[in-house]
């Protein structure tokens, strides 16, 4: 993550050094001039590194935004909420959901749409194959 205070300080320092270089009079020694140029070069390198980090951060955020938009589109267009649980949309045009509900734990924690599966236990509970959360008393839609 980019350290913005350091980056802005480096930019400020570079501007100051550039101003100093432009106001140098003929009396300054060659050594002082070389020192100022070295300071300016170092500051500009710091700025370049900060800007590279900023570009990487921005690209990572753009990827996360795209992932979240895809998830939102899938949730809005591909699922229906029934009694607080999400189900796949039916493809036959009828109302209601299709199949088993998606795991609410995985959806809330990680934004994953994992359809629960039936277990061969009394009461036919449903379980998430990902996080192993169990659900009882939920409707499975067929047809």
C-alpha cells in the first residue's frame, strides 16, 4: 500500500530542490551543485517508486471492483430471495426458486454462491459443501 504522506513529502522536497537549483548563482561551488542534483535524483526516485505502488494499488482495486460487479450482477439476475435465503432463478418462467438454497454463511462472509446439498440424515438437512454449515427446515424447489 502506498504511503501517501511520504510520497507527498517527496514531491514537495523535489519541488523545493528544483527551485533551489533554478536560483543558484554563479558563486556556488561545483560540489554544492552536484549535491543538490544528487538530492533531487534521490527524491525523484522515491516519487517514481510511490507512483508505481499507486498504479499497482489502483489496478488491484479495479480488479476487486470488477469482481464485485460480476457478483452483484449474478446475485441480482441469477437468483431470487425466498424467506431470507437465495435460490437459483427458475428457467421455466414460474415463480419461486430452483434447487436448494445457497449457503448464507458463505454468501455473507465471502460473497460466494454455494448451493447446499442434501445429507442422508434424519430430517433431511442441507449442508454447504464448502463450509459445512447445516440447514434444516428449508425448502428445496424442484421442477
